[in-house]
């Protein structure tokens, strides 16, 4: 069965060019010669027969309508560090199980490439991916949706959270409470073979704080691992320097270590320093003090991704869609 990569090789153009021409993307302009060359190659390779997919079956149907591959950007043994993504996975699974649609999990694109299901009709890519990894996914399906990233909204479906708006809400909340020295604890992120990936939360923090003329680089801290121990170490290290009035931490998981470090140092939270984080994991309400946090509706993100992919496959939808799931700021006892 022909793939976009086969067409690109035959037409001697890039995979992205083939995908954009065959999807009818009007944002990019190509010469008539290039368009004709791509469409002729696709026709010769019988590519268009792939688009005649069977309609969705109702739950309980005797035969499977189609199958889905769910590809994650981290290894399976790392999932305990990424509780945020575990909730997304739960949403995806619930939706596909309710629709009686078969699916398989692949932890990392490398695993997907080695063990891919040749009958895959669509891919849900969970997390962040390098350009090379995205090309691998494109070679195996023209039906791809990204969750928690949007590498090309003009080409791919995606479901994301509005982290810029969430960060703006947190910073404005801190300012309303009288804080001016507002710090951030973020995480370095890498994709593929070590390619640095921009952190939207971090970029939003810098942009908003600079726009308010409050940014102080000494309050901007970065860790390598999304674990409580990494949070403990960076918070403990910050005790030897000047401290902010409040720390915004990129995840609840890391905030556990930050809380512990400050408590061991006899700092009172929130009297001496406020802590606010992201995700609203179940444990956030049971810490001491309970964590103020931004609730990201992760399970709903997974469900939405499953629904959109099913529609794309069954209805041959060609226009990419980007869904932004709203957030909710939850103030508890770790901030004032």
C-alpha cells in the first residue's frame, strides 16, 4: 500500500509538499507542474484507494471498522513521571473502548517504527516530536492528530491547552496579591535525538513578566527531570540565593519536592513564599498545604483527540482542526 513517502520519492519532492497538495492545503502555493507531478504519482501508486475507508461501526459491531496507533514521546517506564500524559491516555482509551475501535500503544516513535501495525488507519501522537519523528509518522498515515503540541496547525489536527492564557492568569493573580518578585521553575525538554523543544509555559512566563517589567532572571530556574526529587534539589539550591515572593512551578509532581524543601528549611508556605503549579493531579489537594494549581482537562483532551481522528477517517475530512481545551485556576492553601 502506497504511502506519502512513496509518492514523494516518485515525484521527487518533499513529504510535506505531497501532504499539503493531497490535503488541499491552500496556504502554500505550488507550481502547476509540481501539483500535476504529485497527483500523477499518487494515481500511479493507487494511493487514493486508501481514502475509501469504511464507516465507523457502532459499539458492539461484529467487525472492526479501523484500527488506531497511539504513539507517545516517552518510554513506557517513564510514564510514572508523566502523570499528565497518563490522564490523556485514559481519555483516549475510554473513547475508543466506547466506540469499539481497536488501538495499540507505542512508547516512542522508534518503537512504533519497529513494531508498527500495517493496518493502522490513523495515529494519535501524544506529546512533543522532532521534525524527523513527524516525518516517520507521516510515512505511515495521512490521518494524524497531535495532543499537547501543534507542530503545524495548517497541516495536522491537534488538541492543546492554552498555556499562555493560564500563565497570564497565574501571574496576574500573584500581582493582585501584592507579589512582584515572581519566580518560575521549569523543565528542559528534548525530542528525538536530543533536539531542544521550546517550553510554552516558560516562554509565556518570560514574555508576560517582561511586558510587566517584572522579569528577574535570577528567579527563573530550570531542571532536567520532571520528578519531586528534582524539584527538591532546585528549591533547596535556591535557598542560598535571593528568594522570590512566589514560585510558579511547571507541574504538580515537581511542586511536591519544592514544598518539601521549603518545609525542611522552616519556610512557611504561603506566609514566606507562595507556590502555584500546573495540572491539578489528585494528589494536589492532599499535600500540606494543599496546592494551588491550574487544572488542565487532560482526560477531555484525550477524548477530543479520539473523536476528531474518528471523524477525519470516517468522513474524509481534509481541513486541519486545532482544538484548544480551556483551563481553570484552582486556589488552595499554598498561595496567598
